[in-house]
């Protein structure tokens, strides 16, 4: 992304949290899982899938109690769809 | 008009890459005092300087830890200054746009600091091949930052950027990079550097010698070709550093500063190579703009395949 996009311009960055909301993380991960579970063929382009494979175990650290289950479900769906 | 002299207003500034000067920061003595920049800078800051067009070979950005001249990126045609720290009480403490740190933290599964992010940006834009690889995009846009999807790659970039930031802020170079030596006699002489073409002569050891006086009584040896030719968008850092001091006495302070400067350049060149390996890893898997809540780019980067870069 452009250097210009990464810094606040006219006004200083407002005092918002620099941490993600775990509820938002959960919503996004469950949405991705739902797309995978509903699909008969891989719904993501290769690069998007590669990104998810990398960040899925990282992101799931925000949800420590659900982490193992999220990783297991994601791996299972990717294995299923890549075999189809 | 009489203006009272105030010695406390003599302040160090980042005039050019690795070239610290002093300014008398009193309105009556400065043509373009850049009050917005000075206000944002406050008492302590660090900034990236980048250009929105015409970025040339060398690092795509430079970090200044003293108030920079707006032309400090390369010596002319200005640049954009991106301070990191926001000292305004109501601010977030930094000038990074909303969504950047939380977007990275979300993808990496752990908190990411503003300083780490600044350093990672600096490293990725300083990678040796960056300005070659994206030369076409840089003709009319700011450098784009390919944030890696893998936390470990981001951390490697941040570590390299941290050292780059230190060196560009005039930290002393590591001993391994102090390969340059002064040979000959400089006492009583003044610096007289020839034209760039004639100033550096390659020697048998693969490095080179820089003539510092018109009679060649004093020479700088052990200067690698890459350090000598190291440039920031067409600004040859070492040659310009020397040329700016042409005619000055070569005293002990000058000699020490010169050796420190060469060492810094040697280490920066090495770090840019290390950053290049990290850039290649980053480009193998990047985070898209949507992960930071940013809208899609207006036009795809011509030098990239779709998806190779964070859009």
C-alpha cells in the first residue's frame, strides 16, 4: 500500500485501539470457514488461500480457547477442497 | 532590524542523508521555516522521507531523526516528511493511519508497535532491489509497502529497519564496517575532492581509494565501490558529504566524522542487501489493503502481477 495511505494526513491519528477486537476476529474467521464449508470447490484464488494459510494460525492466537478447533476446521476444509 | 542572538536556537538538522548541519532556528534568519513540520516534529521525533514521484535508485525512503530539510531526501525537488511520533495530547501517540497497527496485529496474532511498523516500512523500502523492481510505479507514486503476511518476516524487516534508522540517525557503525582508513598526511591541508569520476580509484583489493587533497598527500583507502556509488534518488551520499566540506581544514574531528560516515554507508549497503532478502520473502505473501480497511487501489501497479503486492 502507498506510503501516503499509511500515515494520517490533515489531522493526527485519533486515539483508537491499535489492537483488534477478538469478536471481530472471530466473526471474520467464522465467515471464512462458512465460505469454505459451503463450497464444493476452492472459493479463493491461490494467493488469497496462501495468505489465509499463513495468517490463520497467527490470527487464531487472539482466540486462545477456540484456537485448536479453528485450525482443525480450517485445515480440514482446505484439505477437502484441494482434493476436490 | 536588530535581532537578539539566542544561542539556544542553534539546532542540529538533517540537511541531507548522513549530513548533519546546524541551523539558527529564528524566523528572521530562515526563508522557509516550515512551521507545520516543526510543530509536528516537536522536541523528539523520527520521520520517513519519501517522494510521490521520481524516486530514483537507492533506498526508496530515508529516516531522519533530526528535523529534516524538506529536500533532504536527495537534495532537490523536495519530499514528503512522515513523522512517526505524534506528541499532541489527544492523539494516538503516533501518526500511523487508523487501521494500520490493528490490521497488522490482527493478521499476526500479537500486538505490533508503531516503532516496529516504522522500521519494517523503512527496511522494505530500502531493499537493494526495491527501486529497480518497482521503478515504473515510482515515477508517479509514493513507494508502496508490501507488508508480509508472515509475522516472522515482518519481525526480520523490523530488526533491519531498526538498525537502518539508527545509522541514518548517525549512530556509529559496527566495527566490521570500519574498513576505510586514512593514509598519508593531512596536517595543515584542506579538503580538495576532485570530480566524482576522478575521485575514487579502484585498487587491487577490490575496494578503492579516494583522493582527499589536491597533492594526494591524504587519501581515504578501503572504500568499497558500492559505498562510493551509494546514492539516494540520484544523490551520491559520500561524494556529496565530501564535496560539501571542500576547502575545510582536515582536522581530527573532520577525519573522525569522515571515517564514521564511510562506515555508516558500508553498513547501510549491507543492511539494504539483507532487506532485499526479506523483501523477496514479503512479496511471496503479502497482506492486502483490505486488511487495513483501505479501499482498493485506483490503478494496479504495472510492474506487478495482481496480488503480488498489497494492492
